[in-house]
C-alpha cells in the first residue's frame, strides 16, 4: 500500500482529553509500553504458526500476484445493505439495490446491550475470480476508485481475505459476549465484493455506534507493525466526514492502545511516525461513512516475521481481543 500523494496526511496532534478518556488513555499507555518491551524482547515471534482458522478459500498464486495492486490501492471489502433494525428500536434505511449483510446472532445481555458494531472483513475470498467486476470504478466522494481489490497474501500464499474473515469471526464472538449486536459486511457469502461505497452504506444504514475494517498490509520486507487508519476531514461530492473525524480518532486511539497491550505488537515502523495512527482522505470506506469508523492494518503480510504472527491462530485471537477491547472502551466512554 502506498502512503504518498494527496490522500495522505501525517498523524495529527492528539486533542486534549477530559474526564474518563484521560484516565483510559493513561491506563493504556503503560500497557502499550509494556507490550512494546515484550515485543522487542521476543522479536515478535508468533505461536501456532501456519494455523488457518477460516472456512474461506483463496488461490495462493493469484493472491500473491495481486499483492502489488493491493499495496497501491487499499479497497477494503464489505457487503450489501438493508440490515435489521437496531436493538434500541430505530430502523435504518433500506435500498433495493443493496444485498443484505451477514446477519448477527441475537445479542446477549452485557455492558454493550443496545450498541451496534459493524465489522468489515477486508476483501472477499472470491474477488480474484471476478477481476472485471471489482475493477469497475465507483464514486468515493473525492474521486472515483476501483470497486475493490483482491487483497494481498503472505509469501506462502495465506490470503489477506482469509485472515480478515478469521479475525472478524473471533471479534464477533467477543463483542456479542459483551452484549453488542454485531454485523459483518461480508462473510464469504457472495461471489465478490461488495464495493467500497456499498461497504460504507452498511454501517451508515445500521446506524452503527462503531465500524472497524480489518486488513493486513502488503508492504516491503522489513516493514513491520500495525497501524490504524483514521478518516481525514473531507467534504466533496457524496462525502462529508466532518462530523465523524473526532469520534473516529478517539475510536482509533483506543483500538491502537489496546492492540499494543494485548498483542505486544509494535506500531508500524514505515508509516505513522511511530504512533500507529495514519490519516487518509483517499479511502471510500472512510470518506462515505457517516458513523465513527477506522481501518486497522494488523501487520505486513510480506515481512516474514509479521507473517509468522498473522498466520498464527493464537496471535489472531489476541488481535481480535485487542481490537474488540478498543471498541468496548470507546463505546463505554
């Protein structure tokens, strides 16, 4: 993925925090530093290497060939629209042109009862078989961009689309245990896509309290670590992110802090200036969102050390826990 050009902004200074947020961040920082110390000490090695943990399939050679395309144009996956009514009784809008997102099981009682979380597993395992469809251009507000991409893979052929679905499934379980209503934008239940604009509509129509798009990067060898992508302030065409920039940054900070604490992984050493946070204006999934939303690149699939983590089922459980903890922290305030 490329981070140069007009769509990239350096990390913005953190806004002063008050009350519970100040306390929460103060608690996260020591944990993050401890996680970084552990990461440095053990070299970031993973356990349970090579575990798959996902029912989706992908062609290794095709996924590997698509890595360079993914690296220059991040187009996270999602699925249709017309979700079910929110647990608080508000009914989201519907569109006859959209398909239904993956249904959520009934939420349990818990601290997130009444909250709606949308998880967006990046890409679709079937995208590589539908290149014509996913290459068509869609409006992302600031310009037009590909509907989606195939995603990247490790050098051994473990596909990003397989990784994202596995982490999404683990997150869904964790968040439902907290009482949240959880929707996936896609669950390998459609031939390809959906497109980035449709993906954004799912969270909007669900009136989601938080949306997180799950990804893994396809950068160069030696580039390591995770980063969270935040929406920049955009007002162009169908895009107007001004109302979600603040809450999305808060969501992203909490996800980043908890991800370090639980996984021990370091913030990216190649983008974000060591903060683990990057602001972008060129992603339709963020530009077209009207609810708090972030992306997370959990690591670099093209680096052997990061790949050892990403292919570990035990580490993916930690990743799901860290991201979910960040969402819970954000929603509880």
